[in-house]
C-alpha cells in the first residue's frame, strides 16, 4: 500500500508538472515571445541570404554568420531599436527550444527518435541563448558583443581546445558526424512531402499555404546543406587534428564561393537561406502553432 501511495504521488506530481509546462506554452506572453522568435530567426537568416546573394552577383554584400547578420541589422537606420527587438526574439526562441525539449508540446514522444528531436531542440535553445548574449553585448558594448566571423573563430577556438585532449580528435569527429546527420535530416525534411506539421494553416488559402510550404521546404533544405557542410568541416578537423579546418556558416559560404561554379552554388544556397528567412518570419506572423 505504501509503495502504491508513493507511486500515485509521483504520478500526480508528474501530471501537475506537465500541466504547468503546457499552460506556460499556451500563455499569451509565451505565444508572443515564440512568434517574435520566429520573426527574428527569419530576419537573421534572411539577412545572411540577402548579403550572400549580393556577393554571388558581384554587387557587394558579405558572407556572414548569424552574429554578423545581427551586426548588419544593427547598422540599419533603426538599428538600435531593431537590436532590442532581436534580443527579445532570440530570448523567446531560446525559451521555445527549452520548452519543446522539456514539455514536449509538439508531442514528439520519448522513443529514440523523439528523444533525439527533443535533444536537438535543447541544443537550439542553448545556441540561441548564446546568440542573445552576444547581441546584448553588442547593445551594451560589452566584450561578448556579436561580430562578423565570430562563429568560425569560436568554432576553431573550441575545436582547438578539445583537440588538445587525448580523446579530442575522436570527440570532434563524432561531433562532426552528429552535425552532418542533423543537416541531412533537414535536407530530408525539406524534400519530404509532409513538411513541417507543427503549424495549422487555419486562415490561409490553399494557394497561400502552398507557397509558404515551398519557401519552407526550399529554405530548410538549403539550411540543411549548410549544416551538413559545417559538420563535414568539423569531422575533417577531428580527422586531420587541425582546428583550422572547422568552419562556421560564414566559412561554409566562403568555401562554396571558391568551388567550380562557386557564384552559382552560393547563389542557390543564399536564395534558400533567404527563403527560409521569409518562411520563418511568415510562420511567426500568420500561422497558428498546433498543441
């Protein structure tokens, strides 16, 4: 009887925690932060894509990572105001990553696939929280300010630190393989006919929904290609014991530019990143999240 009481109490506590987490995800504040997060994510990737298109077509631009894109947004006429909005959106999207991982509002489950997806959401939350901290540094003039090329520099610095350990090369190579798999999954999601079912097209016409899906699929596949290449360079760094092989998004875009037909390759990927940015922004504005 005692064990049954303990088990029943533990179940009640778990149910209360689940209910509280679900209420947090459906609150008006969290909904607003989540939507702002999608819009800001769209701004960041859209800026990366737009600047890269300019490089590919020879009319200026730059090859940026997310931190570089935020720096570029801060240089716009309303840059100061924009940066505060970006900061709030990054915090919102980071929180959404942690909520998706812990509370599972998207019902990914607890099997191997579900755990992997939820772990990915947690990693996303950490990465966007770090980006938020860099943005805060840019606003306040702190030492951790966002800057162009920071992702590659940070990746190489971290990789060098890990490679200095006896187990380092294997760990870096495994991390590279994981990122490759993440990128490949995104490419698969982009070409899959059942793309992104977390949104409810409740108020959209079939024509509007079709075009949002097309933007999302093309953009997700393009981002998946970039992530796959980031993973390939990371694996190469571990395999060759050379931290300089590791690259961020800006490094990957530069590598594409310097291949045969480089401007064309860069233009296609850049258009995909721009499409992903538009899709993400439209998702935050127009679509309703399934619960």
